[in-house]
């Protein structure tokens, strides 16, 4: 396998599920909190703490939201929804270790929750526990075989672990579900290139065709030409990447393009 001299841009979208019980609006959340304050004074139930916690989350009052979720769980310690919401909050405040613990509790309460596996995978990846994240994405896919994001994210993790053949299979699935996924074509092209597959160029060409004003598509195709000594006008691609806003391309233009 050839060793790449220049690094490709990995295209990714590691996302997590969020819950939407009410309108995602800070002003409305503020009104809801005022009403819930009154309700809690009269009835400090787990449900009231839970909904005030979620409204505090919407209002970006994260410490208050965490306190409310903790109070709710002190009253009903086996409530799936509260753990799931607290897990989302822990993701938001980048406390990924606690997020993993919350989603693990969700899974212990409902082993068929594909969303809990997906979100735990997200948190595991943030902790660089890639193998654990891959396992969780696989469990999510087993429960929700049409989850395009899970295939995409699992493919990216496999690519990071240099499991390029397996990554290609995941990106194949993404493209099957979304034939216009520019990211999937670029990611598959990179993995194919690392496998010395001759049809890698076809994926880079398709990405350019689908997104003719996307700087990354031109830059990645240029790096494929350069790194693998493939015949092609990489200077033209580098210049287009620069013109479309990828300023780092200028360094390679100066280094490699004499004209």
C-alpha cells in the first residue's frame, strides 16, 4: 500500500438523536419554566422536574437542567426518558463519560432502543472508544436497518481504524440509500484509494459532479492524483478548491504547480 504524502479531508457528520417534546424556542421554554415552577411548588413530582429540566435544556440553562433531571431520577430511578434526556444533556455539555453511563442505563431498561445505541456510539466515539462505538452502531443497524447515519458513522470509524474494505461496504450502503450523498462518495473514494482500487477515481469524479462548487471534492480528487501518482490535472483541482474557499489548497499550489 502506498503511504499518502498529503492528508485527505474526511467528510463526516457524527450526529446524535435529540428529543423534541416541545417547540425548540427559548422564549416559549421560559414561559414553560415559569408554569412548572408553580406546579413543582404544589407537586414536586418526577414528571414536573423532568419537563422543567427539558425546558431548561431548551433554554440553555444546562446546570439547572441537570439538577432537575437528577431530582426526577431520585424520585423515579428507572425512567428511560429521563436517562435519555440527561444523556443528551451530557453530550451537549461534552461530559461524554456520563453520557455513556446514561445511555447504558437506557439500554438496560430497553435493550431494543435503537436511539440509545446510536447516542451511546456517538459518546463512545468522542471518548475515542472506536471499537465500542462500532459495536453500538452495529446494534443500532440491527434494530433499524435503514438508518443511513449509522452506516455513514460506522464507515467513518472503520476508516479511522484503517478497516477500509469494511468501510467501503458501509459507504456502499449509504449510497444505495442516498445516491446523491457527496460525503459517501468522497469517503468511499478515500477508502478505495487506500485499498489501491482502480475505481476510486470514479467516486471522486462523482462527488465533483454532484457538488461542483464544493471545495473539498476538488481537493480530495487532487490529493488522489498526487498521492497515488494518478494522471490528472491536479493543479486545476487545487485552484478550484482554493477559489471555492479551501484556503489551505494554496500551499500545495505554490509547492506543486509551477504555472
